[in-house]
């Protein structure tokens, strides 16, 4: 009857000639039954007569960083300098050898590698002595392995019965051991091999040549200057073709190996053969010999035949260490190439005339050269004879008639398609400037006629429309078809192209003449003002900086007087004045030098915008009526598109993005109503709350009673007899204006 085993009890049995421990138990790893030799007993306690093998690291749990060792110590190696003695029993010259080596310890897995540096002509197989692996401790602890705690300076380690004496380590290893809490011993001394210091050293000294070997090492120059080329423009006066002037060549100097190649720049119809290179890439000697040297004349080394020809027709050659018969040549370097220098290209005298920007920067940094004045070698071409152009005959456009004179086969004039694509209407950007205008006349009938002048930026065309007013006898509508308009006062039949009206010629207060009709521009829409202010570099009348400089030149001497004037105008110290007072002050101090558009620009810049907007309920009621008539109910889809474009999920989107999305859904709302609604849902950062916007438009969920229309409501007509018709702002802040003109008052 078998006795039951107590927990934690181990016994040893001989099975098949091997000892079997109770600690060797069966278990499962990845659902595969396996034999675990180091599995402890119940509760994780080791069994009797059981020795657990140590882990890969000596750090206990809870110390160090959380990542595993193969991540924390990745690419980190500890280096120890050591040596070992090797007996030499079969030689009388040496009894033992001292072999120096390096021990590399990898903390990530406690592996060790031992290498021996190569010694010239040692006759010993050197290199890796022990490949990288975990090395066990010497007996009786052969079941354990070396760890970092087994290494220190002036200690010995036993690797497979070979004793290595550690004498030093690098700085990184010392710091690593100190952080581990190891007290690092002072470095020791490495003994020298007696055979090398006594016998071999004398042999090496006796065999040294009287003159050391010359080394031609160009690797550093290649690595430093590879891919860098100096470019020069040269001129060569070919004696065989002096009638055609000097020949132009391009010389390139390669800094990597001091070589030069030359290409010729052939003019059109020169009659010369096209060759890839005028001079192939090679080193260029300074004093080229008149006769070509035979192959082998110029070599790196010179050999001497000491004994001459023997009976067997053989000689004994030795190297000429004094280089007595060497043929030396000097080659062109970068220091020899400069503008104005004459170089000898195998008998051809070439003048360096110019160089590129990289070459100039190279010579500035290396040689401090400052003067790079080019040498003129080309004869200036004769001036091209002027081609007489006949005057315009009145048929077709002027551009079309001019093209018929330039070529035998006339071609249609090219249009500026790039400008058309950039300035064409896109979304809410119409790129059309609209101005209100009236006739400049004393006729009582034509005096009250109102016009809208539209300037299209895509093709610089202009169209004029007239307001239709009842009981005037004037039908209104289209007054002038869209097209380019010439400026008045130009001769009709002339050779030069006529000058047309441009965008900067139109502004509020400007006087223009379209085909004999004189107009005064009295107003502009908000888009026109905004566009001109955004592109102030194209429109001087909308550039606030330029206007302030002009105003400062006229008022700088009267700063105290102007401050008193504004203080008297504003007795209640509200820091604002009405626009009419501001306009009259500008006219008075400038003497009428500022146009109405320039005054409006300053007023818009320093003015306080009117916040009195249309009632939101009234706007939503009108929008609901439009949406109902067009049966628009895609509010869920509209909201989903808004959420999709909201990457940060913050509930707001830029104004332009919301407007583009609404236009893509083709909301049956006018541009003015849509822009007003989006503006009402904006915050201080120009971000639209699209949830509230969609909820306000949803006429299914947000029911709004229609606002009754008041009958007999009088529509206010604009009085176009005054300039301007509608001020851009009501009040203007004068303190910021005075600070910008005269500085802050102390």
C-alpha cells in the first residue's frame, strides 16, 4: 500500500538512470502538458532539497522602472577591460602570454561576450573569444549564472576554467555600478607581455624603413565634400574663329576629389558639333607639358632596378624611398580658381569670368573673398530694330488687331485664365465690386436717376444697371452691357493699346466717364468695403496705414489744438463723436484732400458698429415660411453633416464652414437672410453654434407664429443727393485715432 505524500515533501527516485525530483511536476503551458523542473510547492514555497534557479536580473520586485529588463536596458552594454594569462609550453622564447581582452555585459538578459582586439602580425586567432550567452558560475554553483553583481574592478571571473582579471572599465559602466550601489574599486594596471616588450619590439624597430610609407588618404575629403561642386563661367578666345567672339564654357570643380570637367555652351545655329564634354572629368595640371607623357611615367611610387638584367633576364627591384626620379606635377586647386584668373587647359588659355551663388558662399566662408565682380566677355547684342505697328483701324478689338501684325498667321489674343479661376465667383465670394452712382448733370430729369455699377474682378469688365422708379418715364434695367471700358481722353486710332478702367480707379467719391456718361460714385456695398480693406495693397484708398501717415503729416503740428477741439465736441467725455462731425473734421484739416472712400475707411476702422440687428424671431418666421413652401425637412441630415465637420466635437464651427455647408444643402433662403441668421448665432470668436442654428431652422420642432405684415408700411428711400448716402457707422471713437496720430498723451 502506497503512503500518501505530505505537501511540500520531495523525494528522489532513479528512473532510467537519472534522478527524478519531486519538484519536477507536470503542468500546462498554452494548453500543452509540459514538465516543469522548477515548479515550487503549495503557496510558492520551495520544496525540500529544491534549489530555484535565479532570474535574469538581480533587482527584486518593486525596484527600478516598471518596463521589463529587455526594454529598460535595451542597447545598453557594460564594458570591462581585462586580461588573462596563457601558458606556452612548447617555445623557449616565451613561457606565457598576456592577452588583453574586453568583457561586454548586457543587462537586458545577463549575457556576456568576450572579445580580444587584433594585434598586427600576432599569429593568434583573435576576435571573439566567447560568443554572447549566459555564462554559468564555476562549480559548485554551476546551476547559477553570472550577474552584474559579480563584476567589479580588480576582481577575477572564471569563464569555463579560464581566469580573467578585470583591471578597469569605461565611465558609463562606473556610473551604472554606482547607481546599483556597488562600491567601485580603483583601477589596476595591466601587465605587459614580456615577449612583445623585450624581443618583438626590437625586431619591429629594426625593420622600420628609413622613410615611412606615404599614405594617400582621400576618404575624409570625400565624406566632407561629396556632392559639392563649384561652378564657373569661362571664356576662351579660339584663334581659329576670332570672327565669332570668345567661346563660352562652364567649368565645374568637384571638391570631393579636386577634379575638373568643362562643358561648352553652344549658341543657336553655331554650326559646331554638339559634344558632351569639352574636357572630361580629371585633375587638371597647372603647367601642361607640350608633349604627352607616356603611361606609367607618373606613379605613386618609384622602383629602382638594383642589379640590372641577370642571366635569367630577371632583375631585383626595390622601392626608391627618397623619390629621386619621381616626376611631380601640380594640379589646379580651389584656391587657384577666382574671377579674373587665367587657367591653362592643356595649352588653351581660359579666363574665369563669373561663378554661381554656391561658389560665392564657399569662397566667402573659406577664403573671405568679398569681390565677385564678373568679367564682361560677351559683346552686347545690337538693339533689336523697332517693329512699326500700324494704328488701330477700328475693326475688332485692339488686341486682336495687334496680334495680326505680329505673326503671319494671326492668333486670337490669350486670356488670363489664371486670374479668371482665382477671381471667379466661388461660393459666397462673388469677387464683384458694386457701387451706387448718379449722373453728374444739372438736368432735373437725369439728376435723380440712380445706378449700380458692378466691376467684375475676374476679367476687369463693368456693367451698369439703373433702378426702376415709378412714374418717372424711364424704364430702368440694363443701362450698359458688361464689357471693358476705356478711359476717356484717348486717341481712337493709334498703335498703342488703350488704357481701360481698373479696380483701383473705382471708389466712393470717384468721378468716371463711361462712353460719354459721367457718373459720381456715392456708395458701395459691405462686400466691396470689406474686399478693398482686405486687399489694401491693391487699393490705396482702403489702406489705413497709408491714410494715417497722410493725416499725420497734415495735423502733427496742431496736436494740442486738435485734442482741445475733440474735448470741446465731447463735453460728456463719452470718447465718441458722431460720424458727421468726424467727417467734417477730416475735410477741414485736410482741405478736402481726402476722398469720401478714404474718410469712410477711417470711420469704419475707428467706428462703433451698430448692434441693432433685425429681430431674430422675425427672421426665423420668414425663414420657416420659405422652408415650408419648398418642403425642406432634411434637418437631421444637416445636423449630421455639421457634427461630421466638427472634429473636436465642441458644438461650434467657423462661419465660413457653416455657410458652405448650408449652400451645399441648397437651403431656400436668400444670401442676406442666411448670413444674418449665421451671424446671430456667432460667439465672440466668430464660431457658430450649429446646434442652436439647426434647431432654430427646424420648423417641425420649433414652431414660431408668423409675424403679421403691417399694411401701409412706408419704405424708407435712400437720399442719393448727399454724399455719402448711408454712413458706415454712427459714432467714431476719437481717442484711438488721436493716439495713433500723436501718441498716447502723458
